[in-house]
C-alpha cells in the first residue's frame, strides 16, 4: 500500500492539472476566438467540437481526474495520513467531482441544445447562440477555477 498511495496521488494530481489546463486553454483561446465569429460559424464550430471531444484522451482526463482524486482521498484516509494531507486529498477529490457535476448539470444540456440548432436556419442559429454562449462561458470559467483549485490541492498534498 505504501507504493500505491503516492502513485495514485501523483496520477490524480497530473490528471487534474492537465484537465485544468485544458479548461483554461479553452477559456483563454477557443471561446474568445468564437465570440468574434458570426452566429452560424460559432454554432457550427461548437457542434463539431461537441462531437470531436468525445475521444479516449479527453475521456481519460475528464473521468480519470475525479476518479483518481477520489481514489487518492480513500487511500490517504486508509493509510492514516496526517490531517492536513487528508484535508488536501478530500478537497481535491470534492472539487474534481464538482467539476464533473457542473459539466453534467450546466454544460451538457447547453451543448445538446446547441447541437439541435439547424445551421441553415438563421433564426434558429441566433436563438441557439444566445441561449448557449454567455451562460456556458460563465459556467466554464467557474468550472475552470474549481478544477484548478482541486488540482492545486492535490499537488499541495504531494509537497
């Protein structure tokens, strides 16, 4: 168990950090770039992103970060770690799970609604963008912060 705990903890910290970086890059580059595009282009690009993102690499980050963080919290507790280390592991796990919950509750429904928009119907595209862009982007900033703080907690537990 002594080798397993740090190995899982490192994996959790790495996965959470990579996911936070992915979200941050999306916030800093993709969404600002899309904001300057006409409605039809934004909708078409996001529809494509929503289909392309479901690939093994992203699924590994998206599901692996919270699962590894939860495993870390359990293993750290079972190993009888110090209170500060246990607190960091629990905080990291809680925030990684919160990130997934936010995605399921806020982002996926908006993605699904946007995917139903007809790119050839100007009115539909405009309505879809208005319902999607601002709320999705605001929630994404929160998700990025939550994921980042969770990753930092996991990394701090390694120090």
